[in-house]
């Protein structure tokens, strides 16, 4: 575990009502399921769990992602099995609301169809947990069978939205803006990864072309004050994953104390805190909160504010959103927290 906490901080973070809005199901694969699948190969914890481990590149991360994930996520039952543990862990850490995604192209290599995978994930969630499921796709996935699958997913009733992920350095293709617009017309929420390995110019392109109001990561926006101000003015939220950024050696994140979430928060950008791919970073959502408090000086009041941001951007009916916000306010009052 990259971060630990004393009992008071541990209790505070666990009991703090919160959200997880940037969580890849494949990247959260429970290690015990891999061990069950192949006890010999997975006898020891992976090296990338070490606190000092740093990925050499995003390509190395993607290679490991394929090596570990492809062997497990081969059926709807496997997705449901993983989701039961992953979403249960979220609930145990105080999450009331979770947005998770799965990599859409895997459907073309399975006997099960997309709606069956969605049902398996949803059925595995704790009944009290508000869950939203996104289909993630890469910049160059709109080809051959991938094109048909992307078009088909826009009709799936159980799909809450779509997300653009994968290597940012692959050029943004023309199909993306059209699909994102039609997804919104079909009632799907749209978001995109940007500002992790490409700079503010790419973020601006994504905002201009895809018209999203949620960016996954977005930390490199800090390199351009005008981009930061645009995020504030246009109320674009960033779903940030600090430990992920550190282990992937994102530009500007040489250490946790240097992470730009502090600058973005202070500038008035709406930020949420998330775990991204817990299996590949050896982290838990709680540790992200510990890191902000211990290395970046976020007060308990500020941690509660970030938790509140998650409910503000969540895809909830207003009465449900208000209920969660009231729960958070009551918690803060009980803790004696004032702004």
C-alpha cells in the first residue's frame, strides 16, 4: 500500500460519504481471482505494487494491462465475479456512487454480448450502491467489427455513457465527434481521457471537438493558465487519480507533493479523487485521500469538499443528489468541520 494513515484519519476517510468516478473494471481486477485462475503464475504479488515502482512508459503499462486483463475478462460471468469484489470494496470504503467502465472491444472476443456484460456488472453491485457503467474505447477503435460494436452500444439501455481512453498520442479521428454527439442524443453521458500524457493543446481539442464536461485526468491543464481558466469558466470537472499519475510518471508529477491537483483545486477547478486502475497501481481509493492530506496539505474540510464535488457531478436525479449531499453535510457537522 503506497499510503497508510493513523486511526483517526483512516476512520475519517472510511466514513466520509464519497464517490468513485474514474474506475476501470479491467484495471481493478482482484488479484485473488487471478490467483484462482493460475495459482502458479500469480503466486506472488506483481512488482508494480511496490511503492517505489514507476512505469517506464504508457506503452509498458498497456503491455502489462493486456498480459493480465486479457486472460481473465473473457465472459460476462468473469466481469460479474470481478465487479462483485471491486464494487464491494468501493462500498466498504464509503462510496455511495460509482462510475466504472469496461473496454468495449473485448465484446468482439466473447460469446456474451454487451447487454449481458452490463447486466452481470450491475447485478454484482451492492444493492445500496448507485452504479453507472461506461463503455470505453480507444481513438482508433472505429474500424471493421469495432465500428459496428460502437454503433450498437449507443442503443444499449443498460449503458449509461461512453468514454474515450487509451493512448492519447494516437490522433483524434473524425468519427469521434460524431459518435459523441449521437451518444448524447441517445441519452448517454460522454467523457474522455485527456491531459495525462498529452498537454493542454490536446485537452483544448477534446473540449472543442467532443463537447465533454468531464475529463478523466486533465492534470496537464496546469501547464496553461488559459486552459485552467476555461475549465473553471465552463464548469468542466476533472476526475483525477493522483497515485496513478505518480506511478505512470506523468509530466509534472515527479513526487506526490508536486502533483498539480493542489494548484487546480486552489484555482477553482472542480476536481474529484479516484483510483483509476487499482490492480496496476496497488492502491485503494482511501489511500488517494491519505496522499492528499499527507503530501499536499489538503485539510479535512478540503477532502470533504472534494468528496462533495463527486456528488455534484454524479449522474443522479436531483432528489438523490440532495440526499447524498445532506448525508455529507451531516457527517461534516458531526466532525465539527466548517469551511
